[in-house]
């Protein structure tokens, strides 16, 4: 268990916008920040961060909460892990009690796999730096690649001993279960050939130098291992198999070390291999990631898209490799991102070129040789087509196909014009070709959608079954919002006192007094003996009133940090409701939203009056049902009560300017 003092220190130090900024590119939006949702595929920002309230809300998925909730949702941390991550980020010492064996066993399966992977990473690093075999083979290899000891430690590089079960035996001795070693792919279990034989277990990465693959938050998800011998049957590079924690199509090598630099530089260099990333980083260019030798995927591009809209793809001089990578460019364009391309001299790749040049030389080369993807694609494919008109026509269509992937119509037109200039072909022909390709794509998409859709069923609906807005729920929700936003504010309220005038009619007479908002709400609800009908609000209301009564300096972030996650999520949804206006930029469309803080007293009074009016209507309905169930003589008193309630409802409605 983590001590409360540590938890409090973490919440005091952690700045929500800083933490989320490590994972999502945030842009200022008034007093808030906005960005693309990290939980869904979108091109228009729906993710809001409030530094003042220290809460976030993702309007596309409905998720929200405080800084810990973000890490739990995004990185799948447990609560203690999220606290430890923040403590490490802000250099806070974690005080905790020792876990019992029973508590360790209770860790869920995913968590166990993470723990196994972390242990493996430490084992491989120690093997590299502290064993004779590791130093002689693994460390020598890395130093020959030009990696310094500082770089080796930073990227957690390691060595798996050239022994059948060195790692597996050590892990089991340390208490890690064989089932989790197998599920992470670190250990391979071979079934016995005969009935009497025993299972054999051996290390997957035996005799390889190791590259740990980390998530955006730094958790070890899997490994890449490179063999150093010339065995023909063994693959040069071997990756961890797919597991519950490692999905290679959703991971980018180096993203943990690159994320801040990518956001700061507003550009991401994309390379192929592990050593390309490490060598660039060591030279001084940190905004670089790798697809780890796999074909680039949409999920990987979306990972970059959260941090920047700009990708520069770096190719080596291998023509076959460049041609294959062009397919990845189309995927990048589909995501609405800006893509540039740079290739290296013949015989060079990003690793070797960075190793042989200084930071200034490397930076200058990238600046002078970076090309727009159209120019690069044309120069590459023109070499193949030469003077063959048929191949040239195929080349033009290939380039227009890439342009058709771009969602933005203005960018498409600019690229068509550029393609026309480079290929010396009329814009009209290119625009016609573009229209044909896009129409064909749209037709294909519609066909696929029709195939996926179920046959249309005509179902009779009862108009009375249409779900209605739960008015009491909304009003109770508004009261919680008032207490959170303005609970400790002092306002001048106009109370309405029910009196009988000279004609014997009930009227509301105004009476002005000053009070804190929470006092006004509490006393009004007490006077009317109103209780919250919804369980989720009952607890929040009671806790809020208690804290507002005790703390003059009530802070929302402190309150939300000490409630249950489900309550925190509900509070976040309430607190961030107005941020929708910022996302939709309604002011720019001449739709001006009235902010509540300008008329807090009126807003509070109206909500309470509305709740009273609603409850009176409910009471009238209840009494009406009683009248129907009784004899006429017995219902006279009830009828008089109904008349009185309707009279009161009319007065409240007039005060609220409602037509009854």
C-alpha cells in the first residue's frame, strides 16, 4: 500500500496538462487545452484539458477524470502504478508498506505479464553489463555500433545468455510463474515427444542482444532480439509474439524517448530499425521512432498523430526498401497528416549516416535533402519508367492515387498542380483521373458497408415508448455542478417568501439577503425536505456539503482526487460540460453562449425553483391518481390539495417566465 502522504504529494506536484502533454499534442483553447482523442480515431479535436480544474474530458468516448484516471485509461495502469509513475516524473519518494505474498498473487494477469517483462529487461541489462559473456559478446557488439554506455543504459539494451534456460530458470527461482513467462513469449515450452517425457522449457531469445520495446509511458511491452552468429536457420531479428500487453501493430520503437521532442519540434522522423533510432538519438536528434521492421500501420500513425501532424520518412539507399515504404506514405496521407521524405546516399542508412556525421552535419543534410512526397515519388518512379509511355501513364496514376488519399480538398488541389508541373501533364486530365479514383473508392466503401449491414427490418414503434429526458436527474446534476463550481462564492440572493395578499391569494414576495451558494442550496432543500432521488448524487451531495462547510479554500482538484473512480468520472462529465462550446467554436459562428458565472445567483435560484416546480407536478400527479381510486365524497380534501399545489406551481412558473 502507498502511504497517503505520498499520494497527497503526487497530486500536489502533478500538473495535468504536463502529464497528458507527454501523450497528446495539446493546443491552447482559452483557459483550457484541446487535442485529438487518444481513445478514438478522429480528425477533429474532442479532447479537453482544464488546468484550472485539473480534470480532462474526452467527448468522443465519454471518458474523463483526473491525472490518475488518464494514466489508468490510457496506459492501463493500476491506481498504485499511476501514482508511482507520477512520483517518478516529479521526483517524489514513494513510501509504501511491503506487499504480502497473497497480495502479489492477487495481481491480475496483465499486471503479472508487465512485471515479468520488467524483470526480463533488468535481467538482460545485468547480463550485458555484469557478466563476462555479456561483456565479451553483447557489450562488444553495441560498442562496435558506436553506442556509448550512457546510450546503452538509456535504451535499456541487454543480452540474453547463450544458454537454453538461463533466463527462465532465474525467473522461476525469483517466484515468477511459468505460465506468464510463456504468455509474454519470453519462454517457449516444448511438449514431450512421448507420454513419459517431461515438458522442456527454454529461452526464446537465447544468445541474442536485446532491445526492450516500451510503451509511450515507458512500460516494457516486449523485446526485439538480434542474433550475433551466422546460423542460417535462425532469423536475424526476432520479436516477442503478440500477447495481451504487446501488439506490434500498435507500438512504435523509441516513442517513450521521443514523445516530448516530437511535440516540441512538431515533427516526427520515421525510420525502419532499432539501431537507426538509437544512433539518431545519440547524435542529438530525439524526435525519431521506428516501426520495428514491420510494415507501417494506421494504429502506429495515429500514435504519432496525437503528438504532431508532420512526419518525415527516412529511407536508406535500398531501392526495393524505398518502394515498399511508399505504401506506408499513402496510409499517412489517409490520416490527414503532412508527409515529407528524405533518402540517404548510396550504401548509407540512417544508422550509418548518423554515426559518421555530427549533429550539425546531420541536421543540415536533412534540411537540404528533404522532399515533398510527390517530388520524391516522381523521381523514384521516373527512373523505372524512363522513356516508356505506358509506364509513365502508370506512374501518373500511381501518384494521383496517393493524392486521392488526402482528406483535405485544398491540399489535394495543390498536389495536383505540383504533379502537373513535375510530370508535364495538364491539370484537367489529372483532376478527371482524381475524380474517377475517388468515385471508385466511395463506391467500394458503400459496397462494403452494404455487405456488413444486416437486412433492413421494419419495426412498429410505440410513440409513448420513446425515452424521455429524466428531468429530476438533470436538475440534481445541475445542483452538484453549482456546488462544485460556485459552492464557496458569496452571492446576493432574492428569496421568494410565500404570502397571502389582501384578496386571500397566495403570492411570492421577494426578500434579498447575502449568503454562500452552498448555504443557499442546503437551506432551501432542507426547508422543502427535498432529498436526492438518484443514489450517485446522494453521496456526492453529502460529501460536498460537508467539505464546503469545513474548508474555506475548497478546491475541486482535491475533492476529485479523493473520491471513487466512478464518482470522479461523473463529476468530470459535469465539470467539463461547458467545454463543448469551446470545442465547437460557437462564438466564431456568431452563437454566443451565456456563461453561468455572470448570473450565478439567478442561476442557483432558477435551478431550485425548477426542482420545486417539478416535484409539485409529481405530487399533483400522485394526488390525481388517488382521486381516481376513491369515492367522490372522500376526494374533496385531496382535490383542494391539488388546487393549492397547482396555484403554487403557477406562481413558480411565472417567476421562471414559463407558460403553464
